[in-house]
């Protein structure tokens, strides 16, 4: 099990992504940490750390799914706010937990509205 003590540890994690363009963007210092998510994609229920990495010409939403053998990286089309777990602690909340909590609450409300239809 890998432990993360601070934001720099998380930035180092996303820097391990095998895409060289993302590695270069991480080195330039343009990383937003969205925090810990209970899952990142429908077909995989592992916890994940999710980031926005901004390069010179492109932005990526990168999920680092935590596995026993190390992180497995996925590029996402959008942030799955309904699975945000920022309430679990300060590091889990990401760079701006107040804004992210609002996005989480909106996603939960939207999902509940869909169920009620």
C-alpha cells in the first residue's frame, strides 16, 4: 500500500503516467489535484486520485487507479464528481475542496433527479 503525505507526493504520482506529454506537463508545474475518488470509471471500482494536467496545447484529466502492483492510469473525458471522496480528509479533498464539494453535491443531486424521472 502506498501512502501519500502531501500534495507533492500526489504530483509525483501523476508524473508516473506513461504518456510522455503528460510527464512533461507535470514537470512544468501545471497540475490541479481534484482529490480522492471512490472510483473513476464505471467498469472499475478501485479508488483513484484524479488530476487535471495542463500542457502547452492540451489539458488532460488523469485518473491514477490504485492497485496492489502500483497505479494504473486512465485518461478521462470528464471528472466523475459523483464519486468524489474529499470529505475523508484534507489531502483527499484536493486543491480546492470547497469548490469540489459543491461540484460533488451538484452531481449527487443530478443523479438523484435522474432516478426520480
